C-alpha cells in the first residue's frame, strides 16, 4: 500500500488518543482482531492523501484531531511537484500534516507550509494508493467507471490522452481526405500514384481501381522479399531504396515477377534521412518532407564546433570550405554516364529528383538524359 511512509503520528482521531508508528523498508502488515482499529489507520492515511474529513472523526471531548505522515525516498515526479509548489525540503522529505477542528475547519500543511486540497491530491497521486477488499467488486459496476477514472487519472495523463485523441481525430480526417482525393484521381484517369503506406494502398485499390500503384522509396524497399510483398498487394511498380548498390538492384530485379516494374533514382539531391524518411525539415521549418514540402534543411550551411572535454567553453570551428560546413548534406547523384549499364540491368524507370528546382532546371536535366 505505502512504500515511502517512514512514520505516522495520530492524535485525537476517532478512538485513538496518541499513536506513533515508525515503518521500516519492505512489506509491513498490521494485524489485529475485528474492531481493533486497523481501518482507523487506513482512514488516517486517507486524510493525509486528501480524502474528505468529518467532525465526527475527532475523538470525543476533544477540539482538534491531527495526523502527520513523513514520506522519504521521494520519486522524481513527487520532487518536481514539491519544487513547483515551492515546498521541496532540503532533506528530500515530504511531511504532510492535517488538522481537523470541531468547528468543521480543516488545515493541511506540507513541509510546514499551508497548501490547498487540490495540491494535496496531486501529491497523493504520486506517493500512495489505498485499496479495500471491495474495490474489485466496484470494477464490475458501470456506474463506478467515471469516478474510477477521475480518482486514478492525473492531469498529465489527461493531457496525454487529449493529445492522442487529437492525433487520432486528425488521422481520421486525413484518411477521409485521402478517400476524396483517390476518387478524384480515378475520375481524372491519372497514370499512377506513389504511395508509402499500406493503409493508403488499400484505399487506392478500393476507390481508384484503375490507377496504377507505385510504391515510394519511403517504403524502404531494399530486398526482393519486400518488392514481392508489395506486388502481391497490388503494386505495379516499386521505387527502390537509394541505399542500394547495383548488385543489390540486380538481385531484386532477378527475383521479382516480370510484371513488377522497378524504378531507381539517377540524378539530383540525396536525402539525408534513411530512405527519405526525415523529420528534420518538419522540426526546423515546420514543413513536412513526408508530405512533399521538404525545406531541405540538411543542405543548409551550418557552423559546427568541437569542444575539448578538459577545456569547456573553448569552441573550435570545424571548417570545410569558404561557404561553410555542409555536414548533413550528401553529394548530389549523377548517373548519366551509367545509363547503358542501368538499362542492361533491366531497370524500367529512371527518377530525377527535382524538388525545389525550377522547370528550366528540370527541362535541361531531362533533356540531357533523354539524349
């Protein structure tokens, strides 16, 4: 039940006059006959954790009841909360004291400072759980579901749930939009669509059955097994990963059906991310490369420095040339002289990377390769 409770002091609570208990590490069992007062200790701890108080809990004839618990070996989450509330103790202890008065008032102090009940409950959720013998029965009662979630869910969990729910709703919207676009492409009778996601492949097969499916390089096709998988699932063409060498490309072509076309990149920028799956542009510029809006952040000029471990703050620049250090950028691809061998290998289609290039650039490069 309680892992971090070091001591418990109870005064004038119910039938208890004055009781102090020191707990040791490990498992502690409190035993006694029915009516001996075991449940009173649980009730006292519950009050420390923010449970509702009642004047009837004060010992008969007394004006005030008090319960104090000392918690040690605090978790990082608990320390963060205490720091946020400006209550962190130098000894890394959490001392919760609750006082009940006969006039109905209740006061809670943490490490000597008064705090509100909301803060107490937040702390309680990080240090202890109390379960009774009837808790499992409550789980089978639908009427208890909402209160169970409320009692056992922290604000951070709710925020995480909300974020996940928003991602889910956005994904649903995206797929609804993809369905609409697939139907539009079917009406336009486009030649093909390039797809990297298996779910979208299924949508295209259903909503645009006459449109060819070409599997994107982002699907990470680097083996004949993967190529054959996509072929069985309706792909007409696979765009092979740019990480492959010519021998690996030959192996794929020789071990896939003749009706499955292969396409490779032969010219232009090479993505820094593996198989083009990069989030650098999205992180730095808010433009998703996976949605065709790459800002080519890997090709920006960066100032890179090295620091000697024994001389912190002494930064020495890593220089490449007078234009800066393009440490993330691969050299551009140019295979124009390899065209005869590529054709002999059996490659069906050649791809020229033209992202962020003008139509004049594309026209010149395509014309050169055509000749």
